[in-house]
C-alpha cells in the first residue's frame, strides 16, 4: 500500500468513491476534467488558446508532448512525489491533494484561467490518486491514463476534428 489508511471518520463521498472500481474512477475523472475544460474553454473564456497553440507546437510535437510525455512526467512529479511526501510530512490527505493541485496549476502558466482550470483538474487527479492508493492500487498508471485521455481529447478537438 502506498499510503496509510485515514484515521478520521469517512464522509459519504469518500465511502462512495471507495466503492468504485479503478476504471470507474478513471472514467469519472475524465468526465469531470473534460467538463471543466468545456466550462473554462467554451463558456467562461472562449478566447482562451490551447497550450499547444500558445507554445506553437507542430501536430506531432503536440501529440507526443501533450498526450504521452506530459501526463507521465506530471503524474510522477506532481501527483506521486508531492502527494506521497506531503502526506508523509503532514499525515493529512487533503493537504497533500491541495499541495499537488496548487503545483499542477502553477506549472501551467499559459494564463490565469488556464491555471485555475488545471488547479481544479489537479484536485480531481489528487483525489483519485489518494482513493486508489488507499485501496492498495498503484495510482500512477490510472492517473497517467486519465490525464492522457483528457489531453488526447483536447488534441483531437484541436487537430483532428
């Protein structure tokens, strides 16, 4: 197991999430982060450009960096290392998730709305990470996959459709 079981009483949401399969959590995380993207990218800030457009990536670069490399690197550095170590230091899961989400948002400095969007997505990834770790699963693969699916959807919307 990657994290210790929580000592405090469980909320209804925690119990509900603990009963979901890893794949249900991946699907739920994907739906929530895509919903956040729709809210921020189309409703609240429609003038917002994508990260690959801001960074002027070619289509091939956008795919390899955005869909493959970034989810692997960010999951390792921001979810795995931060959540594991902050939880070890504090013993409190929500502080670890919050620290991870702040770093995730701060690492996406393309614009303030984008930072807020990625902060909220970081909370989703962090919560799923903790739930899977508490269940004895290795959350790295599941969070990387959720993040990669999210980025793949954005890639397809921008470059394929």
